[in-house]
C-alpha cells in the first residue's frame, strides 16, 4: 500500500526540542538527575551528636573513633571534655561548622563523635596476659599506615599468624572502621587492638616489658631470613610510601629487610607484613 514519506524539510516536534547537556529533553520535558557527587555521609548510627548524648555515651563506656568539635566552641565544658578525651587516647579534631553540617543536617551543637566498631584494649594488659598464658607476645605496630584496606589486610595476616595484638597510634594512621573490618575478613573483630597516644613512647614501654622491637625496612642491611628470634617480638611497619618515621625507627634496635631481586622496588605494606609474619612464625617453630 503506498504511503507518503516525510518531507526532508519537516521534522518532528521531538527532534526540534533542545537537548540539554545531560541528555534530558527541553525545558518542559522530564529531566534526569545526575549522580550525587558530594561527600559521602556516614551511615546513621555510626556517630553521636550533641553535648549531652556524647557525655552520656562516654559515661556508658562507648568507644569513640574520634571526636570533632567546632573551632569556636570554648569554655569550661569544652576544656573539660577535651582533657577527658585525651586521657582516654581518643583523637580530638577542631573543625569548621561547615564540616559538621556536611555530616549531619541535624542540630549537632558544635560537636560530633564517631563511634568505634571495636573496643580498644590497654597495651600493658595485653602483653601481661600473653606472658601469663606462657606465650611469647607478638605485636604488630603500625606507623603512618593511612590506607584502611592495608590495615585490614595486615590485621588479617596478624591474626592468622597468632599475633597477640595490633598496636596503632591515636593520630597518623587510618581509622579502624567498617571498611577496615571488611578488608580484614573479620579479623579485626577477633584480634585485640591497642591504641596509644605516641608510638615512640609506646615502643619504649614495649621494650621495658622484655620485647624486641624489629623494624621492617627495605634499606636494612640484614635480610629477615638471616635472623632468628623465638622470643617476644614487636614487628614495626611503616607506610609503603614514607616508611617508618625517624623517631619510631630510633626505638627499634633491629632493622630487617625482605630479600627482593626484582625491579619493582617495594611491596605493598600489607603483603610485606604477611611475609614478615610468616618468617616470625618459622622462628617460633625452630
């Protein structure tokens, strides 16, 4: 059956509609919302806001990952709380009001506390319990490791090789949160974690309790397989980019390296930790 073709000069209303950059049709047509590109808000239940709720949570023994306080918050109440938080080794950050507003739209009263998914334990008690059980303590101390997935992977290896605990400073490492726990395959829920205000001073305390602090350093002269130590050991790991800080390295009387012959130059810190822990496990079996 014959039919008429549209004239080349004719065009449908659809083709005459202006096309917006995001692909939506003209002003009267439906518009597609682009993906949200703003900062990711923490999930509900992962933080507490307001002075009274935070004080109540502290009194109830809740563990805090860190506390954010608005920069212009001053007075006796603020001073007293900051002192209490520092005594508990809980990091405190002074932030602008805008940062708190980006986290929550509710009335935060200038203060917000992130809850910790794990319970931190006193370092001295962890070491003492290991000695009391007849075991040589094995600690893994992290200095400047800022990737949460690396922390999770290191914790997984540490737990697999029977470490007593993971030791982290209050500042300078990534926070232990849900992503770290996921990367650890749940090991962070089984492996004790101690949080210390200063890693260098913590290593002094560790050595005073009869442990050998060993820094893993790719520039060290002695390879790890050439050493033997079946006693109490604290393995110190630094960030793969910056390494162990000078102040922490000076607290380690022994520095060892992994033997590498390739051209890549360095290993991911979590991979290096796993290899080092396997060597330490062999020391204990020798």
